[in-house]
C-alpha cells in the first residue's frame, strides 16, 4: 500500500461509458485529489517515449497520426478484435501508468497527509489495481446507455460498442466487489449528493 496511515486511496471504476469521469469530476469538486488513468496513459505514449516506441514496433506505423501521435481509434480497432493483442498493449502501458500513479499519490500524501486521493481507472480489477487501493467505488449504467454513449461519443457502431463493452469484466462482477456503487445514469444533482456523502464518510474514517 502506497498511501499513508491517514490518507485514503479510492479506486473509481466501472464499465466503458458508465460515467466514471463525471463521478471523478464531482469528487474533485468536493476537494478530493483526482488522478486520471487515461490522462496518464496518454502521457506515457507521447511520441518518442519508450512506450510509444514499443507500441509502434509491435503494431506498426499505420496506427500513427500525421504528427506521430498514436491514433487511439486505429489502435483500438486492432486490439479490441484480438484479446492477445489487447493484453500485449496493456503490458506495455499499464506498468508505466502504475509508476506514475504511485508518484502522484505520494506527492498528494506529502502535500496533505489526510488527503482523499481518487484514482479514476477503467481497468481497476482487470489490471489488479484493486489490491492497491483502500476503497472501491463502481459506477454503473445499463447496457443500452453504454451503447448509446459510445455511439455518440466515439462514433462506434452498435457491434463495435458491444465488442468494447464485452472486452471488460462484467459490471455485475464489479458491483459485487465494490465498497460503493453509483448509478451513472442518475441525474447530476442526485449523483453529486451521493459523491458528497461518500467523501464525507471517507473523511470521517
């Protein structure tokens, strides 16, 4: 465990397009320190960095944009059709993201030993990160909502949206392992109230 005796590290997860980022933003609004795994992943794969070079060697230069950044949609189209390739990509990115998350968590602990640090991470269970956090909050949504959000947000077809959803652990499994479950389809006011209650409980422990 990399948190201090007083600091609490909370993993916020769920399924794709369930509302994790919305919930993490609410935690930040109420004073928690938020670390975004997707932001860290984008940082570690910037052009020229070791992860970028390994990804290009593994998947080819066709996954690059003209400015040499990785085209996430092109790479996603490859890995979400092939579990072995997905695991290979995760093996490149996850260890580097984990090291950066640990650095930022220690930094937050030094700044405020009683901080509540929220780690917004889609693959918390899949990557074994659940073993490194103190509490787990799972954000859920029904499958139709996930599909509709993926079609609107990512321009995916229904088939591709379903493939993306099914590449992750079922939400029912995640709910059973959660300390807190939040409905990502609830109206913003109700969701914010739930986040506020959770944060108050965490601070009182």
